[in-house]
C-alpha cells in the first residue's frame, strides 16, 4: 500500500492519511470515506510514512480527476494561505474550489470551443434566399467573421443543424478557438500619462513587479489596464482581473466585451451558478480562457500561463473575506504575482494606506494619472458646510434644502448620500463638536446606553456618561448613530414633485434589481437618488450634477482607527461621481468638523495630503501599516463567557512566558459590533512590528484554543490576520 496525505473539508489542522495500491500524483482529486460519508479530497502528498497504526488507515475509494490535477503552484498558494491565515489546510483547499469540484463526483472537463468560418469554397456560394431571413442572417454572420456556436445560436436557435449541413457541403471550416483572438485597437488614444503607466508595466513583463496605479476618478485607469492586458494576452499569457463587485459594475463588463470581443473570457463570482462556475474555473485552469475576471474568490483560480494580475479599486474592503477563511485577495494577488513572476497592478483613486506606504518605501512602484481623461470633464467643486450654528430640519440645513429644490426644478440629477455603515454609537457635543476619546488609547469611546457608560473597546477603560461637555459646558450631549430612516422620509416630503429612488443593499439584493435601477437612472426617470456606501462604487451617471453628503461626521466618532481612511475614500468616490462627461458637478458636505483632515483633504481633492497626514498619525500610534495585527475572537451567549475564554488563554501563555517580547496584547475587549446573531463577541489584538513573531504568537494562541476547545463547548473562536473589522 502507498500512503497519501489528503486535504478534506474538515476542521482539523493535520491532513488525513489514506491508502491506495498505487502512487497518486499530488493534486489528484479523489473520493474517500470520512465518518461514513463519501467526500471529495485532494492528494497533497504521496508516498508518506504514516505515524499511525496502519490497520486504521482507510483506502481511497475513487479517483475523480480524469487526467487533470490541481497544479503545484496552486497547492503552494493554498499551503501559504492556510499557514498565513492560521486556518485548517483541508478547509482552505475546499474553500478555494468551486462547488462542482468539492463533490465526490467526477466532473467532465470543458471541451475547447470551436470557431466556425466559411472557407474559400463556402464564400463563393450564394447566400440562402432572403425570405429565409434567419438562415440568411446566419450565413451573413459567418461571411462577416468566424463565430462560435454560442454566438451563432443567438442568431438562429437551429444554428447547429445548418452548420452540420454546410459542413457536409464542405463550405465550413471548424477550428479550436484560440484563448486570445485578435484584439482590436482601442477607440481612445492613450494620453501621455496613460502611455507612460502602461509602458512601465509592460517593460517588467515576465518578472515579479508590483505597481500601484494611483489615478483620480475618471483619469482612465481602466484604459491603462486594458492596454497592458492586450499586450500580455497577445503574448499568449493569461490575465487575472479582480474587482470588488461584478453585478454593480455592468459598464465594466460591457467595456471588456467591446475591447476584447474575440478573447475567451471567463467570469467568476459568488453569484455565478454552481455548474457554470465549475466550468469557468476549469476553462481557466486548462488555459482555454485568456482572461479571468472575478471577485475576491477568483484569486484561487489555477492559471497555467498567468502573465498579469490587476486588482481594480484595490482599497475596497470586499477583497477581504469576513467569514471562514479570512483572506485578503489583494495581498494574495501580490503573493501570486511573485510566485508566477509577473507584474501585478493595484489601481485606485484612493489607495489603501497599506499600499500607499509600500510605494513610499519602494516596495511598489507608483504610477500616477493626475487628470481626467475626458478633456471636457471637470473636477467637481466641493463645498464644506459648517452646520455647527445652523438649524437643521430632520438633519438637513436650509442651504442644502434650497440646493436640492433648485436642482430638481432645473431637471438635474441629485444624489443624497447617507452614511450608514455599522458603527458603534458614540457621544458628542452638538454645540462645540467635542468628542470623547480614551485617555489610554487613540480610540474614541463607545456609548453603552444601558450600562450608562462610555467604554474603550481597545483597553477596556470605562467611565460614567458625563452630564455635560467638558469643553463648553453644554448639557445637551447627543448620541450619534440613528436617524437615517427619517431623512429619507423627510426628503419625499421636502421634494413632493421629485422622483426619488433609494439605492442600498436591500433594494439591490439581486442582479436584475441593480441593472433595472441603473437603466432607470440612465433613462432620466429619477431626480433624486438616496443612497448609501453602495452608490459610491464605480458607476457613471453622466448627468449627475449635485451630490449632498448629510451625516458623514458619524464616521469620525468611530472607535475604528481605519474610519477616517474609509470615510475619505468613500467621499472621494462619491464626489468623483459628480460632473463626469461634460456637466460640472457640485458637492456639498454638511459637517460639524470642517477643519478635520478628512474634510480638508476632500475639499482640496488631495489624496496625497490626506495619506501623508494619516500615515504620520498611524506611525505615532504604532498602528498598521507600521505594525501588524491579528485579532483572536471568541463568541459566546454572554460577553463574560467570551472574554473568559480569551483570558484563560492569555493567562496560560503568560505563565509559560512564551510570548515574544515585541508582541503586545490588547484586550480582551468587546468588538465594536459586540452582539451579532445572538452571540456576544470579544476579541484580543496581538500587535507587533515583526511579522514572524506575530505569527508565532498567533500559533501559541491557536494551540491553546484548540486545547481548551473541548471543555468550552459553548464558546466559538476564530483568528483574523490583518483584520479590517474592529
Ligand atoms: P477610471 O477607471 O480611472 O475611473 P476610465 O478608464 O473609466 O477611468 O475613464 C473615464 C472616461 O474617460 C471613460 O469614459 C473613458 O472611456 C474615457 N477615457 C479614458 N481614456 C481616455 C483617453 N485617452 N482619451 C479619451 N477618453 C478617455
Ligand atoms: Zn483605551
């Protein structure tokens, strides 16, 4: 018997051993029994010397992959991912596969599509008579250019029948479709900055080279990606293009189709139907598709000829998976590019501070686009409206009311942007704008109304709710965190003749919903859009000319150290929506803290100013990117139980003096969203300037948690490396 180590979808850290009479190559998909169920598994290592009783080792039942194995570089990626995120390898491997390959069944490999064309003999034949118009259309299509069966079927549902007929006449030539067909030239002539950016990346083709493409909204980043992609694909290589959300960016897919009409493109995201996703995955893995476009999960697509990775809107939080295997696809993209020795381009108008910091140190090369690509597209005018002394009606000042009324009367499109991110409630002074910070940390205090306390979620400092503002004596302290619902209702009342449309997660749960909304807006059937964070993402509404931001200040009271960064990115994105194409846009931001660096940088539309100031602050506080952090979380029915488990581990580790000296531990403290789905959530932060020591400490915690797990059955735990959620 030959013994094999297999990756299975089980929450165990070591791999499991199974036997087979012959050696199976690593990467082979097999079916085995686990707890009496037949499950799929991937051979990770063959010919091993088991350390367990040989009589207990069970046989491999079936071999599933037919002449195809998950390649070595893919396995290396998954080994790294599981190690880095401290997650069971078997579960990581299964999470990286589409559903079809997670089942204990064989899957037929996708056949390479054929492309049909009329040969010389066919071309001189008379076309089918015009009265058979579909048949004629089919012929004309073939005359115009080679086509796939899929394309032909959109012209005539019985295309295959006619193809067969004409093939028998020897008029038709069929050949395998090339992964990358001819690429037409762009309709845009790249401007100088775009050309420079594209050329820089192309000269590094075939080497690991990470780039940050920092270009303001509308500066033509997409055209730069396309130019590089065209070049790389024409060399016979594959391109992986990651973006935050596909359904919300139908324009991008349309642009891809226009620019790369003959390139075999495969799309991978969580809403692709399971069967289709498996096919798409395999097409990429077999090198049949030259272009793979997808959301974060596409980072795990095997690609034998990977030549370029693009991560568009690299700052977006959706590249981080917030459940199960908590990976950051943008970071893995850089790892993968190194592995594949190819360039990786991270693009954004508001890069993450992590990426920006890396350009400062020469780890990433900075490419800049500083002007809008459309010559007549102007930057919007951004106005900060200090509302400290202004009366507000349902959260809206008179000036903003008038702006909205005038724009509706003029027939313009307005957008009212509401900040509704799940943040912890905070207390602030309405009169002077004072906020309550922790005396021990940089964090803002979180309001616990029931307990009558302000608490720090970083160090567990707490104090009773103060009766008045320590700065100005005002006794009317306000809790922030509510009120957006009211604003929506009030707008309808304020603008009775306006057609108002609300756009948020709920109203766009499905793909059709979003494209419907999009078309409604484009047909100019909407006067006022009321939206949340979702509206900030890359949508182009050329006629949008007024953007109003009502309650952005909420974010500044957040205890999350990334809140300013996030707010700045969102406001820049939202502002960037105004005044595209040829109408100038105006942006009005209501705020009680107009002097805050987020708003100052926004008004100046200057990312660099913001990033510089924010990085200086992070450095002072020793926060990422100047340190690395990991969160160890515990959930239980009560906060006490959750914190208790973490304390127990902490004490255990302290007693052994095992923690490296340069690793700091904060907590246990409640999470910002302390209660979720009936569970109370507590966490500990491990923080260090040294990544290796941090990972060593995470392993210590992990071992203790695994050890205590058996006696703490009511408590669940998880590890989040480089967490975004606080
Ligand atoms: P970004 O991705 O940076 O927001 P896009 O690539 O979407 O910018 O470009 C913004 C607009 O400018 C698009 O309508 C695009 O077609 C157009 N555009 C891009 N590059 C050029 C160019 N070199 N010349 C003219 N128009 C361009
Ligand atoms: Zn504190």
